[in-house]
């Protein structure tokens, strides 16, 4: 089990719904550590680089517009197997199948089927890196090294 860092973003719909605290709390309450945190309004260049892997998808243009539609809260989250644990806390991409207890399953319900039927993107509140290489690339894209901090959570000291 490795201590990993992963990139999380509260997407513009999460920020505009006033859910920054509710979403970030989900990671903190599991004992994961926030080691980087800031608000950014992504421009075209950032949106293109961030969603690079989706550049050939038909929804790429709309996806970039979604990411650029308001400020996001960007965070780097650290912990044991953090990449997979954070993805589980976030839940499946499509809100209609995201189980209650996940962020996407507790705060949204729209999914791929509904959005594609209407020819548009769907909002799903939060982004999280899906694997090690993605996490490294995304952390480097959104944060400078000096914006990341190493410290101990109180609960880490309690178990030592
Ligand atoms: P993820 O956010 O769970 O990692 P990805 O497959 O990486 O999901 O897709 C990135 C984002 O693109 C999703 O969060 C969602 O907002 C949007 N998206 C993914 N697939 C579709 C689709 O088939 N139609 C419309 N939007 C999609
Ligand atoms: Mg993804």
C-alpha cells in the first residue's frame, strides 16, 4: 500500500451550487490529507490540457466549456492508495448510476443517457484522477511544487 497524491477538482457546478465544503469534507472525514488547495478559473489552454485524453471524443468541446463555465476548487489529496480511494468516494461518472454515499450519488442524478439525448454535457460536480500517471500529470498541471505542503494530520500523530 503506497502513500499517493491525487488531483481533485470541485467542478464549476459544485462551486456554483455552494458545495465546496460538503465535497471536500468527504475526503477529510475519511482521513485523507489536503496538501494543496486553491480556486482557479480555467482558460482554454488549461481545459484542453486537463482533458487531453478526451480530445477525440464528440463531447470534447462541450466538456471544455463546462470546465471553463466558472471557477473550480483544485485540491491535491494525499493518503494510502489515495487515487483509488478518492475515485470510490467520488463515485461513477454518470449520476444516474452513482450509488448513494458517493459524492456524485448524493448530490446529483443526471447521467450520460439524459445528457446525450439532449445533445449536451452533464454536470457531475467533481473530478478525480483515475490512475497514477494521470494524477502525476494533473498535479503538475494545476499546482507548482511550492504550492504543495507536507505536514502531519493530528490523527496520524495519535496512532504513532
Ligand atoms: P470521470 O470524470 O469519471 O473521470 P471521464 O470518462 O474521464 O469521467 O470523462 C470526463 C468528463 O466528461 C466526465 O466527468 C463528464 O463530465 C464528461 N463525460 C464523460 N463521458 C461523457 C459522455 O459520454 N457524454 C457527455 N459527457 C461525458
Ligand atoms: Mg477521467
